[in-house]
């Protein structure tokens, strides 16, 4: 006579489920009692009444600036005929003109300029104040092989004969000395002998520094500030709306 397995004897006509251990049984019971997992609610950006008011104000300012903005004609005219290449990027206050002369690289670097000069307030008209605004810039002529070179620290000035003045003249032997904050920045240009000054003026003219470059530097410094201000307005508005 064959022995019948006990598992078939516990239920008439059905296979009985195998008995669970105590630990497994507790786990299964806990799973049955666990609450359903709910999806997390979508996170909404903060947009209070004050933020909405700022957005409306910014929108009005953006509209005003876009209607008033017009790039100075001398900017495009200069770049069209110049052998300098303009280097800049959005969000960066720095600008540069660059070109190669044989084994030398010439870089003219400056930053954006605010159209408003607090020191001129109440003294003369706004247009005259803008005309008198000077732009600091640096002309660097550097060897592409050794890294040695010279840097002229200058500022634009009003006038038709000579549109810039030289402050200091730095000479460096390599890139490390050039970028070092403790390296010697050279003598005051006006303290040099007149013949030395004249020779360096001629050298700057030879590498491309002239009144047209100064006009471009002044115009592009103001234009850059206006473009970055408009970009700031749009970014601020986009953030407050998000």
C-alpha cells in the first residue's frame, strides 16, 4: 500500500499551502497591514504677491530698455574693417580685442562701464558726464614662444589728438611673472624720459593702438553694460516667475 503525503490529506480535493515559518508569517502580516504608498505632491515655486509685483515692474523696465537700446554705429563699423577680433561672453564684464603679429599676440583688454558717474552729478549735464567718462584698459604684447612681453596700463581720455594716456608700463619674462600680483608693475610712464615715452608711443601705434580703438573701447564699454543690464532684468524676471 502506497503512503499518501500528508499535504494532500489536509484539504479535500485541494493542495494545501505549505506552512510558513514564524518570521515569514509576521513579515507577510505586516505587508498586509502596510498603508498604500502615495505619490508625493508636485512642488510648486514660491510666487507671493510681492514677487508678482516685482515681475510686473521688471517687465515694464525690460520693455523700456528694449525700446531705447540701439548699438552705437562705430562698434560695427570698427569690427568690420579692423584686423582685431572681438572676444567676449554673456555674463562676463571683461572684453578683449586680439590679433597676431608674426610671433607676437596683441591683446587689448577692458571692462564694461556704467553710464552714470556719481562724481559728475549736479556739476554738468548727463550727456557731458558720459562724454567725460574714461575707460581703463590694458594693451599687452606677448611672445607666443617664450611668454615674455610688455603690458601698458592705460585710460581713454577726451580729445582728438591723443585719446589715451599711459599709466604704467610692465615688462615680464614669462606667464607666471605676468600674472603675479607681487611682480613689479614698472615705472610711471610720465616719469620716463621724453624720448623713451615717444618711442613707446610709436610702438603702441605700430601694434594697432590709435584713436579709433579708443572710440571703440568707450562705446563698447557702455554698450556691454546696457546689454548685461537687460540680461539681468530678464534673468531676474524668469526666476521670480518660476
